[in-house]
């Protein structure tokens, strides 16, 4: 007897937005142009004071897209996502974010493992790539964003710019952590893994993400990420290595005034610290004029240093918050 074909999965796409009037139409447009159209789209707005909600409605109307907006003034990202999941009726929840454009096959690729391995996959990790518009953004993307060949699928913790999970997986993980303002997707991923969820890797499910456009915005972003790490008790060893490394740099700089060997060690350390960003940058240099190539190459060490310093400032702020809590959340790693 042949097996009766199973009904297609119902897919809900969710996203959160806050003051995204300049780019949210691009997200809605890219959802409308998917090769697999979502059955349901729910967007949580955290209380935008610009024209974000209006832009969403205009874009949805252009495509005759059925789309629901939850207006949740004051809600953080986790609260917005949990509210959207709670409202969703789909079998699988696909998550993305404001500030991205989705490749046309994003949803198709993200959902394929659920359909091919029906009932045996709980989470599918998609991927994201830089979508720069300036030389600075090219350099930043190369400095901070990994390429697909750097990913170990068995260890990868997906960004909520591009991930999908079953409703049951979300429930087992306890939802997104509403006590945390940043790094909430990492904590959610770790909760999914601890609850025994089976992950699949969909590297072609790509969200195109525009890097920050200036140093101030970059500093704020990475300060907040590291503060979130501190609040959650994440990656203590990694942060300790960063502090130790910069203490070593300072010691070598001081010693270099009298010892050329110290300067050589410093140069070797800088080479290994910057090697990966420059490797990522090389493909982007094709088609640039010489001045743009020089600018992009010059930004890499600056961005690397600024990002490290922002993390070094943000992490203790997060730890201080954690210490002050009478009942701090569970330490996750």
C-alpha cells in the first residue's frame, strides 16, 4: 500500500520592526517575490514613531499581500517575536528581520528540510550575507560577517534574520527570552539545542543584510551585542581572551620602544588578527577603482579595533546588570 501524501506545511513568516521607514518596504517587496509565497505574514512593530507601519501597509497593498501588523508599543525584539509566534497559525515559523532583503528562493530553501525530513527536523538554520552600498560597508561586511565556508553546521547558531522552527520547538525552548534586549537569538538558539531540537543547515536560504553605515552606529551595535553577552553570561572565555590580547598589545607597544623583537611580535599578531577579514575582502575589490580599494583596505584594521573596544566596553556593563539582579537568569554557557 502506498503512503497517502501529506498535506503541504503551512508557513508563517514573522519579523519585528522599529523605526524602519527607510528600508522596511524592501523587506516586504522581497517577501512578495518569493518563489514560495508564505501562507501568513505577521510583523510586530515595537512602537515606531516614524512612517514604518504606513510603509509596510503601502508595500503590502502594492503586492496584494495579506499581512498582519501587531502594534506593540514598548515591546522589545523578543516580546515582538513571541507575540507574533503566538498569533501565528502556521506549522512552521520562518523568522527574518527589518533591514534585510530576502533572496527569491529564501523561503523555499528554508522550508525544504522540513518537507524532505517531515517530523525529523525541528530547526533550519539559514544564512545571511552583506549587502553593502558604500566602500565603508564593504569593509565592515568583510570585517565582521563570516562567509559560508567558515561555518560549521553542527555548531552554527543561526541569526534570527534567517531561521525557521516548528511551533513545538519554540514551545520547548520557552520562546525568545523577553528579559534580554540584545543577543536574544543566540540565547534562544542555545535553548533550542538544550531542549534536544534537531537542526538542519540551509546555506542557500540567504537574507541580504546591510552593514552599519558609520563608526558610531557600528560601535553602538557591538556595544549592545557584548552587553547582551554579559547579561546572559555568554562567552566568558572569548571575552577574557580579548582583554588579555589587548593587554598584550599594550605591553608590546611599550616594550617596542626599546626592543625591536616586541614590534615583530606585534606585527605577527596583527597579521593573524586581520588575516580573515582581508581574505573576505578580496572578492569585493574586483571592480573597485584604486582609491576605493585603498579605502576599503584601510578601514579593516580600524573596524576590527573599534569592534573589539566596543565589546570590551559593553561586556562589563552587561555583567554589572547581571550582578545587580536579585534572581539573574540561568547562565547559558
